[in-house]
C-alpha cells in the first residue's frame, strides 16, 4: 500500500497511521516528520502504548491457540 492511500489505513485509532497517512505524502522528509511526530505523541500516552502492546500479545496468543488459523471471531 502506498503512503498516499489513506482510506485503507485509517483503522479508528487515534494518531498512528491516521496521523501519518491522512494526506498524501509528497516527500521523504514529510513522511519522516509525520512519523517522528506520531512517535512523540505515543511517548506522551504510555497507557495507549501499553494497551496496544497487550492487544498484540492477546492476538498472538489466540493465533497460536488456533494453530495460525482465523482467530478474529474469538477476540
């Protein structure tokens, strides 16, 4: 997916991909600036980072539990 295709990347989270890909990126420097800004926002919200980490861990455990099969319906 290219950095300019925002519709597919906005997944309801605050910041993150939404912050970076809302508008088409014209230059590498602009992309880097957006990424650094999003990282700074994450540092300001440690609870959000902790929650995302826990969700990833839960999803990985469910994936292992179903031997790599579909697990979205049990989350």
